[in-house]
């Protein structure tokens, strides 16, 4: 991956951006990297990558093991700074936990960030997906029920623009990859007030989602229930789980209506 270069401006600190690129170079397939690997992933020269890694090591965000570098748990403080200032999360989390107790299936809340959704609350009941999802995880909006709910709150042109920026991938044989078809599904789901994504991200996994809205009826987040189809069918999810999901969402929405901001 080559480093994205942004023109210099009075409001842009290039060194800071490069330091962040070093942090972002670590991931599930690159949890431990050598200096050369970090330099290649970020587009930095070895001397520059070394300075950033040593700085992060001194601050406690990176540790060294032999020739490799790894992020430390302290890196979570950066994400927690955002989460701790997000009233929506504190409002939604106890409701999500109650919902999981009621339906005995996993539930989450996410927000839209570009063409992805980002999980801000997740309460799993058991591991049902091969994909590891936790707070801060990102998945494409176009092939997830919560993503389609969140896209439904945007103007049609903006949805089209986001899809153009997305790397649309066929994750399973059921994944809808046509932008025009995705836009139609998003509009239909928005009209009925809920979305179902049946095996489009992972085979055997089905998800239902509904919107979370503020006092101005703007969609600010989405809430879901995810289930394994070995235990329940899509039609059973709609009949059994959708009413529970809607009631839980209304508990959150009623609180959000009292808030002046999120």
C-alpha cells in the first residue's frame, strides 16, 4: 500500500498524518511487522518509519519483540476517547444487553463512516460468524442490514456516490453487487422501516436491522439482531425477532428524542 499524499496546507500536519498511517498499517493480517514491512505498507522510508515506531514505543502504543513491532492494548485509549464522549453508546448499550437476554441472539449498534459501518455497541451471545466483530470493527455498508438502514437515511445521490467509492466484493453467492440493485433495496428497506440481509456477508448468517433516530427523525445509527440460520429461518426471524428489535429500538429512540444532541 502506498502512502496517500495530501497537499500541504496551514491546517494539515503531514508528520501527524504519517504517524497515524503507521498505526493504521497494523491489522488482522499484519499484527506484527518488521521495520521494513511498516515502511513498505506506509510508503515511508526506513528512517522515517523507524522514528515513528520508536516514538510510539516510547509513548507505550507499540512494543518490540525481536525484529517485529506490535500494537499494545494502550492503543485502545484512542478509540475509547471517542466512545466515552458518545452519549448514544451509553444510552444504547443496556438496551442491547436486555434484547440479547430476551432473544438469545447477538445484537449490535453501528454508525456510518464513509462507505462502512462501525460498531459502537456489540453484545454477542455466542460466536456465530467466522468474521471477528467487536467495538470499532468495520464492515461494508452495502451488504449489511445495518448499513442499508444507514444508507437509507441519505439522499439517493449520496448513496450512489458512496457506492462508487466502495470496493464492492461478492462475499457469498447471495451478495448483491449491482449498485443500481443496492440502491433499490436501500430505498425499499427505508420505506418499510427495517432491513434484512440474508447471507450476503457470510453464508448461514442472517441479520435484521432497524433505525435509531434523533428528535428530528434523522437516522443516527442502526441496531440489529444477527442469527445463525441453522437455528432459525429468515421468516422466523421476522415473525419472532423483528417485534422485539423494534421495541428495543423505540426504547432508545424515546431517550434520544429528549436529547438536544448526541
